[in-house]
C-alpha cells in the first residue's frame, strides 16, 4: 500500500487540490440563482475540480518511455539469471 502512495503521490495530491479548489469555487463564486447545473451543487463542483486537478497534476508526473521499460525489464531479468 505504501508503494502505491509513493508511486502515485502526485496524482493523489492533484485530486485533493482539485477537490478543495472545486469546493472553494462553489463557496465563493457558485451560482446564486441555483439554475447553473455545475456550480450550484457542491458535490458536482468538487468532482469536476478533482478531475481537473488530476489531469493538471498528471502532466508533471514522470512517464517512462517504452524503450526504458524494456531495458529495465531486461536488466532485471539478467540480474535474476545471474543470481540463480
């Protein structure tokens, strides 16, 4: 479980920041008349904020290219064969 959080901490932080930003947008800007379909409901606005936060923070996560993944996999297999 800890490895999961270490690997995906940036995305989790994006979801948390987006949820908070969505609620703050609802609270301070919102929709006074209640006819706005997105901003009149705090839960819906928090979900949209979480999605936007996830997508925004995901841009900064490090992606491994397929070539590096193949090289890393081959190196790990070679190490395991050498140890046997």
